[in-house]
C-alpha cells in the first residue's frame, strides 16, 4: 500500500479521478470543493479517493501536475517548420478561448492565489511555470539559431510572453470582458514582430 | 440613520475603518477576515462597523473604492512636463515594490478572484479598472497631441500597459519571484520606446 500511494493510483483510475476533480472544480468552484463532491462526480466511494490521496490538498497538487502533463503532451514542437509557427501554436493553446465558459480558468487562478499560503501548491505551480517557460525559451532559442529572430535573451522573451498571457487571463476573469484577450493577442503578435529579423517593429 | 448609512460614516471614522480593514486584511488574509478582526484593529466596538456597514461585503466594496480614491489623489498629472514623465510616474506608482511585503497585493488579488462569484465586487473592480484605464488613456492622448507619441490607439495602449502590470502582479504573487517585476518593467519601457516619435523600437 505504501508503494501504491507513492506511485499514485493506476493510470485509468488516476485519469478518472483527475477528470472528476476537473468537473467538480468547474461546478462548485475552488472554495466549495470537497472530497465528497469529487466522489460524486467519480461515481465511486469516497474511500477510493482517501485510499490514493491523504488529503484534498495532495489530490489538488496531483491535479495541477496532471493538467501540466496533459498540456505538455499536446505540444510537440518537432512538427513545426519555423519557430514562429511553434510560437503561434503554443500561444494559441495557452490563450483562454473567449467563447468558452471560463470556469476552469477561474479555479486555476483561485488555486494560484493559495500559493502564498500553501507551499505544496506554490511548488507545483512553480514547476508548471518552469516547464512552460522552458518551452517558450527553447522556441526562442531555436528561432535565434535559425536566424528567424534577433539575438535577444530567450529567457526574458519567454517571461515577457508569459506576463502578457497571465495578465490577459487575470483581467478576463476579474473584469468579465473580452477586451484584454483581443489587446493581449495583438501585444504578443507585435512583440514577436519586433524581434523578427527583417520585419519592422510597429 | 438611513441618510447616515447611505452617505457612509463621517470622514475621520471612515478613514479609521479603512485603515483597520487594510491592517486586518494584511494580517489575516482575505479568507480569514471577519468583522471582529477589523474591530480589533480599530479598537472600537464591532457595533460601530455594523452601524455603518450592513455586511462585510459592503465594507470591502467600500474599501476597494477608498483604495482607488486614495491612489487617484496621489496622481496629479498637471505636474508633469511630458506625457512620458506622467507615464513613468504612473507606472512606478502602480508597480509592486519587490522589497515590500506583498501581503496587500495578495489580498487585492484574492478579492479580484471573488469577482466571478460576487457582483458587487466585480462592479467595484470594473469601476477601479475603468478609472485607471481612463488615466492611462488620457496620458497617451496627451502624448499624441504633444507629438511625443506616434498616432496609436490610446485606449488599446492603456489596456496593453494594464495587462503587463496585472501579469507582473499575478506572477509575482503566485511564483514568489522578482523576475516578472524586472522583465515587466523592461517590457513597459520597450513598449513606450516603440511608440515614441523619433525613438527607434528595440
């Protein structure tokens, strides 16, 4: 049982639990999430959750990790002919869809706001951010190597894009408006234009 | 008493209540804030708070409004010789100070995350945002008129700067790192440079 716990549940069970957590989060919000509500979505006994996770916090850290892995799997950079294409695809994948309900965005931001009070959340969110930042950094490095982009600092460029993405996400949720999304997309496009070789900055 | 309520408490009492709310928020965090804890900071009976505010929510909406007014008073744009100076000053005033404790930033973001669930918070936060955006828009308009800035869309430029500011704020709090602050300051500087007449964009 010790091994079972430290390795987590078997893959199918894990996926079912993560999907149930996602549904329960979107339905009830972070503040009202309980193990019971996750069980209800899972249609299995609450004891199954407690067998695999010591606490709601442990389950949610696992959920943050799962969300990252799922996202990383969707992004395979080998398929792109240019760094600009890889960048456009990655930004698109991360941009909130203004037509979707933003329930999921809201709960992810709520978990983010727990970081100052919860070391396990903070560490997992730092890990998620490090992976995303590394992805953008590699795209910028690749673009510089291919001669697509000017000789900029790839890590700072990655941070710049992530600040814009997080700014859009936060403002969309708090203000309930589409404008940050529109302006943010243009801002990222202009930033990329400005560092593209042969393209004139706006 | 009806008039008293709708006009709020007299100025000195109001200021004392707002200061107490600020201290209680920073000390206990949004989730653990109670009227009792605000009273403790105020060193007055809890009935004083209940006399002036029907609920904790009403008090917090008033706090958000007070915070905006206090900030707006600090910014008097007439004092500046150029739009660039006014912009630099305003950005500086809004940028989180990395040397300060970020307790206050955290609680403001936590209240922001209540917006999807709380119409009164959302409306006040929309109002705060509209005032800030209007301030930036007027600076950009002024800069265009004076011939300092290119003929850009001043409202979109204002939104661009606010996305960067909110992105920095969110990332600093969630990740507990100074890097967003550094990169975000440069990003705003580069954005202003890019729209400044006669300055070459990076």
